[in-house]
């Protein structure tokens, strides 16, 4: 009675090497690479913007893209996204959420790369400064007028914007795009800006204040009109709530 030969599979580089049970030639099986790309949003001068970096090498040199890179062996996806975002923009500890996986084999002209896309939010665009040597430049671009993007990042941008809009309606994620204290008018403007529609100010104010998400601070903002009361979120941790 014969025995079933054992197949030995060893990992090497970006593929797997299968050793023949009879000691024959090893067969290398190619595997896709895994990357992370992050759409970083912030509000600046009354506009929703996202951060782009300019590629400086390869067939796509000069094109703009979202910050990202390959996942290291043994690294969690969230860790990779945070590492790449920090290395590319200097942004540390943003709100970060996984969006979707993009796996078209032709999305990267250099290799078959599956990208796991993320959305990140910060309340101060000045926190992002490109200092990574792998990029030629970096900067904020208005979401409604992005330049031509590398890879499939135009699709990634649309997906990220759709997610942000939907999250505004059923979570408190708006707090991660606002400073620690803000006027109620700024909160209303944020919703109107991102959702791209008119917000009924009276109903919106009554609903939000009735939910107990905000507390009024003792501070006021003075300008040409009467002083505006300033509020803050009771918690900036993610919560599922019926905002609209």
C-alpha cells in the first residue's frame, strides 16, 4: 500500500514556490502584491479638500495619487495605512476607516497590485506636509476639481466621497472634521458643504441639540455680528446616531 507524497510549499518574495514531491524542479507561482491607499479629507476655507502626492518615478511619473504603499510581511492593514500616511504626510492618529478593496489586475502598470483603500479625516489641514522622498510634491486639492489621478484613484475618490456623505447622516463623524470648539453655524455649513444640499437650519439645530451630542462652552466668538456661542462634541469617539 503506497503513501501519498507530501507537497512542500515555501513562501519566497511575492509568490509561492512549490517543490515537487519527487524532488523535481520547483514551480514558482506568482501572487498579487497588497497595498494600502488613503483618501485624506479636511475642510479648508469653506471647501472640502483631499490630500494628493505627486509620483516621481516610473511610468506614472508626474501623476497625482493618494498617499499609500505596499503592506509589509506580518503587518496589519490598518497599521500599514497609518504608517504610510504618517510617512507621506506627517499626519498622526487621524480618524481612519477602511473603505473597499480595488483589485483590477491592470490598475497598476508595474505589477498586479490589490489596493485596500482607506478614508482618513483631520480637523486641521496644516497638519499635512509631504516630506517623503518617494514623492515629488504634495498638497490639498478641492474634491470637486481634482487633477487626473494615477492608477484607479478617480474611482477610489468617488467611493471615499460617497462613504463620507453617508457617514455624516448616521454617525457623529463630523466631529473629526471640526476643531475642538466650533459655532453651530460651522456645523451646519459642514453638512451643507459635504452633502451638497440646503440644510433647514431651524430643524437641523433643534434635532442636533435634542440628541445630546453637543455641549455649549463658556467661550464665544466675536465678529462683525453678535457673539456666536461655541460648542463641542461630548465625545469624539465613533458613534452611530441618526444625524439627519
